């Protein structure tokens, strides 16, 4: 995780891929830890939400640089 945070991206495409993939992973892990009977549904929801948030955040951060 530390390596992901310390590496820079040169293009918008690379930034979006890195942000969305990091969001997918973190969201999936968070979804797995959330309470509920259907863990696979929670993981999927967490991954989708995390991917969207990660993509938007990386777009905003890359645009501000």
C-alpha cells in the first residue's frame, strides 16, 4: 500500500487506473468486514463504491497538480 501511495502517475489515464483499482481493493476489504448475512454482496457493493470514489478522487487530485 505504501508503494502505491508513493509512486506518481504521469498521465490522467494512469492516475484513474491507480485510483480506481486502489478503491476497488479497499472497498472490497471494507465490504467484507461489514456486518450482514451475504458477504459476497457486501464485497461487491464495497468494491463498486470504492472504485467510483477512488476514480473521482484520483481525477480531482491529478487535475489539481
